[in-house]
C-alpha cells in the first residue's frame, strides 16, 4: 500500500468515526429525547456532550477539506468528463 493510499484510508476512517460521534451526540442533544426513550431518570453530562459534538463537528469539517484536497485531481477530471458529455449531448440526451 502506498503512503498516499494509507493517508486516504486513514482520512476516510476518521471521517467515519467523527461523523458517528457527531450524529450520536446530536441525537442525544435533541430536547426531550430521553422522555420518548423511557430514560426519564437519566442524567447526562450535557456540557461534555456539547463539547464532544462541537469538537467532532470541527474535526469533520477539517477532514472533509483534506478528503477533497486528496481527491482534487479526480474531481477535476470527472467534472471535465461530465461537462464534455453534457456539451455534446444536445438538447435531448439519450435516456
């Protein structure tokens, strides 16, 4: 495995972890959620949950930018390919 492939793999893995944390803490932060789950006596450390949610969100944004930077060449090539196909397709492309 090349170094670049390893970096891309690690970025994607971290994206998955940060998205999972962000989604889970976001669901926990929904007002009144504990009332609907039957956990009315549950005491959650909302300050820590909010901090974790915000930190995961910032990390997620940074990782998305790194992910896009690592795949920038592919994105440019695909955009050019799709644009050239759309230009040559005419007003009624085949479906």
